């Protein structure tokens, strides 16, 4: 049953992306980089975007670590629900071989870096993690381990 729901979700996402690309015409060029400070939670982009699993705080920490190690893109979501896809962090590519990616999963952080925007997507090259507030929501009272 969960696989069927995932298949339907993926189909809807793919169709929505295809519709957006067709509706907007040729892709726009990336913006010039802008230096920014972003504060928010490090998220597992797959679970956050598809809502396959509840994707915030300790209720999702173990899954987020495994997704990062498995190569799923890591992002930051700020208090306005703006998502910034991390391309690099601390000078290394964002992948499982970069220990920073795993160490800060589901943490509330403030980062400094370069923001690129293209086709409505925010891409971030994180140069420095300025503050690490640790894991968001340290209890499961508000967000149980099981997806809802």
C-alpha cells in the first residue's frame, strides 16, 4: 500500500515538473551569486518535498542521516518555508564522504554562503556554518516517530 502511494506521489511530482517546464519555456540562466546568511533546519530534501515521511527534527533524524549518506540532497528550510538546496558545504561537495553533511542533519543552523537562483530553485554553496543549535524538537511529543 505504501509503495502504491509512493508511486502515485512520484507520478504527480514528475507531471507537475513537466508542466512547469513546458509552461515556462526555456530555462532561465542562473542568477549572479549573492552572499547570504541563512538560518533554518537542515532537511532531507526527498522526505521534505514528497512528504513520504514526516521530515523534521528528532522524529526524522535517523532517516535524514541515512538519506544524506545515500546521496539524497540536503537542504535548509528557513522559518518562511523557503528551501535552499545545498550544493557544497565547507568547501567539499555535498555527499556522504563529507562528514559535515551527516553531522548537522536535522540541526538548526546559521550558515554563510553564496546563493544562486535558477528556475525558481535556490541553490546554496555553504562556505561556513556560523552557528549550530543542535537537533530541532528534542522530544517526540509534538512529532511522533511514525509518519502521520
